[in-house]
C-alpha cells in the first residue's frame, strides 16, 4: 500500500522496543515467531510491547476499549482495502440529505459513472444523498462504503448495503483516516458539517505535509453558489487576514462542470505517479522521464521552491529499495522548502504538462 504520508511512515525507525525485561522480550519474540508472523515481525512485537505497557499503566476501562476498538477497526478496514491496491480510487464527500433528483445528486451520480469509466473506484461514507448517488454511478462492484454508526440519520445506501466493501466504523477518526489513506483524489459536493469537516481535514493534512498532495475538486452546479460562497469566505477571512497563504489555494480547485472535475483528476496523474520524502530530499516518481530542456525550465520556474541545489533526474534512492515494484520508474530529486506545499502542487502540474523523453 502506498504511504499516504508521502514518506513519513517509511521514515519511522524500525527498532523493536523492549518491555524492560530480557526474559519477557524473548517470550514476546518467540510468541510472534511461533504464531507465524514472519512479515514485519518487529512491528508486531512492538505493538505487543505497547499493549502490555498499556495494561501495566493501569488505565481505565474506557481508554482500553477505545484503543482496542480503534485497532480492530483499522485492521479490518486494511484487510478489505488490501484486495484492491491495484485500483485507483476517489473519495466523494457530500450531504446524506440531498434528494436523489436534486441537481447536486445527479451531478454526483454522473461523476461516479465517469470516474468508473476511467478505471477508478469510488469511496463514500456509505450513506444516502450525494454518497448514494455517486455509488449509483460507479456501481456496487466499484464502490466502497465507510459507514459511521450514529444514533440517527446514517445508514448504508441500497447500492452498498450488504457488500463486503461496506465497512462500519464506531469512530470518526478511524473512518477519516481511511478516507485519506486509501484514496488518490477527493471530490466534494455540497454538504453539511460532516462534508466541511472532511474537506478541512484533507486540506489541513496536505497544507501541513502530513498527507501527500492529491487532486481535490469542489463540484457545484453551473449556477450554484454553495462553493463560490465558501471560496469567497476563505479568500476574505482566512487569506485576507493572513491566516493562510495565497499559495494554499493551489491545493484545491472549484468546478461547475463534472467533465472538468474528472479531467482535473486524470491530468494530475498524466505523468506524475507519487512522491516520497527521504529526509530533506523529495523524490518524485514519474511514468516517463522529462526532456533535458523541460528539466531546465522547471529549475528556472521553481527556483524559489529549492533550499539548495537543483531539480535533477535520478534513479531510486537506496531508502526506496523497500518498494521494488516501482524501482523502474524515472525520478526527479530535489531539496525543497517544506512550508509552501501549494507551490509543490504547481510543480506537479508543470511536470504533467512538460514534454517527455519517451
């Protein structure tokens, strides 16, 4: 599974923690070995050590239930998604209360159908309204539903109800982690508090570098004012007061046409594949290498993005050898500033427009 943090997870140290007792450490090691956890056994050992230390801390039952249920939900959802790692996916956020015949719902259904035609799967919250509409367009076999247990309103829509790809979550935070972890793009249609919460979550993670940059589209009807008013608020009160940077607005785009929103997502992956931070260096993986002239032009246009050195063509760095399946891809390596990721999004756009050597 790709690292949704763009290298943060891969960069974590892999030393197994100790319980503080050599005898117990050996018992944990033997338990993991005897149970057949041969893959990444050090991380399994560390989780056992953490669980034992939690028990030794004497925490209350509420904390223990929270930790246990969260881990169970993350394990189950990872198993479901693991069967579809070869498929690109797009998350669709929007209101569960939107009528099926509303213009926004019809647009969401069209969006789901057109993304499915381009080979994408759809991930929604599994409810009705915008979510159900997008899944009608994508079809049951191309849909995931990440449902949340609520005392009211939320239930699985007819498209995804009973499907193995419907996952029920008790906690919003485990559900939202899966939205970001498993997707390659995000589409927002008009919605309520939940839609706003999910949208700001993605924006915050991309802006702070805690999640990889991916295409994020806000979709409204041609004469709609929902997202236009939202954008006006952001520009006047957030950007106008210096609370966000003007470059942060490059992290998302507004569209009043489904075809344009679909084209934006497809264009993002025209040549660009993924990136990974290796300490201070950023490695951009591409489908095809760029021409030397195109590389020179990128260095000129994005000189302000660089801390030092230049954007150079390269092969995989030694730290990337744990991803042999993409070792053949050409790379660009640079040492950029990490405080302006909106400019990094523009660099990816420029790469996708640049002529290739292939």
